[in-house]
C-alpha cells in the first residue's frame, strides 16, 4: 500500500470512528503511521473534510504540554489540533458523554487572540502582544483509539485527541501571572486534580529544544482560542457537568503553589506505574 493510500485510509478510519463513536485499533499499528509529519497529514485530511461539511473552525488546541506526559510518549515538544464551534459548550452546561467515545476532562488556560500570527519566527513578545485576553477553561479530551492506547502519531492524527471545550471567566494578561495561576478540578465537590501554569513547560522566550531553532508548527497560525494543559485528565461516565471555570483567589494560588512539588511527585509516580504496566503487558 502506498504512503498516500495509507494516509487516506487512516483518515477515513478515524473519521468513521468519530462519526459512529466506535473506537478503532491504533492507526500506528493498522496502517503503519508512525511519523508525526505523516500523522499531521492524516489530521489535515479530516480537517479539510469537516470544513467541507460545514464545520466552523474557531481556534487551535495544544496538547502534550506536560513534561511528564511528554516523557510517557517519548517526545520533546507539544502537538496541536483544531477547535470546532460545534464542540464548544456553555460554562456550567450539562454535557452528555454519549457525544463522545471515551471522554476525560482537563483544566486549561485558553488564550483568545486579538491578532494573527502566521510565521513561526516569532518572539515571546510577539506572542503575548497578539493575545487579547486569557480565559479559564476546561477541555474535554477524547480518543478514537480504543482504550487510549495511543502513540504520538495516533493522537496527532486524531486531532490531538480533541473532543470539546468550555470557556470560563476572562482576564487580561496583565491581571494574571500565567506561571503561578492555578486551577482546581473538582468532581462532585471533591478536588480531583490541581495544577499551575509553570507545570506546562514554563514560559519560553526561545524555541523549544528539538525544534531546530524555530517555533514548531503549532504556533502558527493562531487566531482565536488556543489552550495548554494545566492539570491531569479525569475520567467521567454517563454524563458530566462542565466545570464552572473561574480564576482562583490569591490565597488559593499560594495554596496551589505550595502543592506543586507534591503534584510533580504524583505525576512521576503515575508515569512509573504506566511504564511498569506496559512492561508487564509486553
């Protein structure tokens, strides 16, 4: 099978899985899609198809921003996917899980862009100048790959495992420290996860290592909402109420900051347990 044929078949398999809400085997195994560049081509095929069907693109999502998750998948930079208008939910709305395959949720900070960025040759100043404001947010991640048995290529091809998103309160960038701001993700009133902005690769003024001196392709173009992970994902079942996203008070931020080291230890522990599980399953 030619490379183009494998790309088209992999894109069709993901499209059918998303439409029928029935998960499939990893495309990295079924179609031999292992190169991230080829995986982005698969993603582009479905993006073009959905646009032709009338879906409206409203932004970009950034994934794999946690160093712990990057180590799990053996990568050194984030990936990106698309944000669709029909995947947006009102703050506080009830979201039926039947619209997804195997959803989880992640706490996020979303950036609403006031200017367009088309070139990867940008500085941190260029990026922040283009941001209109920030919003507390929740991302609903989802995967077309059965049991979340994904490689980097699998998640890239599947729109970076994007499912939906909720946008909360708005703040100007000069009103919030994006490194120290924190979010608590609660389930039924009990904290399930927490995190701070600095856990997501920090604030960079130079391109990440491994990007050959350039910002990677997920930087451009940016127009509307784009987000980066702030806390680990949490499993949900039947239906879930979208978190009412709000910025934490100064006292809460201090409490969250004090918990950073504990969260980092827990993250490393989860990564270690995952590696042990994979070794036993091999």
